[in-house]
């Protein structure tokens, strides 16, 4: 069938997976992308975002291309038909972050849009962390992880 008059799409993406801890400031970026897919402008849009930060991860900045961010919700006053908007999170995954699969995640869900009918869009992205290796002096209690790839003919 045809798309509703007001219809929103939402997707979350990451800049890298896995991220290597300690590789510098801003070494992981999450982007939530909102698209107005219906035939009319969407208004009164609210997107709830959950971004748990484990020990060793710092949220450096949050930048909406449109609207405002209050720490838990992205508010977009209006999004014309065919338009897109993004919410960008820049994080630093430092050496103190334990390496494991799916250590980090960002989930987003549209929670309001004037004139929208039906189910609201949502998405989640998970990121694995590899423990970084630093070069310098080792001290008692430091850990080091090495990886070797051997090829043959």
C-alpha cells in the first residue's frame, strides 16, 4: 500500500566496529538518521535515545543537524517530505574500556510525530571493543594483547 501522509524512517550507524580502545579522541561516532518518507511534512517529532557509557568511555559531543538535544531526547520541530536530519554522537573509547563483543550500543526510537499513524520507527547499533595496545613503559598490573596473522601458500 501507499505510505502514510506522515511517515518517518530512522536508522543508527557507527563509524567503526570494532573500535580499538585508546586510539585517540573521537575514535567512535554514532549517527542517528531520521528521514521523512511520507507525502506531508512531519512536525512535533521526538526521538528517544539510549546511550549507556561504560567505564572508560566519554561522550565528547552531540550535534543535531536540525532541532535540539536535551540529553535523552532529540526534538525536531518539522521535517519536510523527502528531507533527512541527523544526530551525531562523538565518543572517546579510552584504554580503560574492557574489550568485549557488543560492549557499546546506541538505540533510538521515534516517540512522537504529529499526524503519524501506525508503528513508530526504531533502530539499535552495537559496537565491539578491542583492547588497545600502548607503547611506553609497562607497570605492574598492565595488560597487553597481541594479535598475529600468519598466512601461507
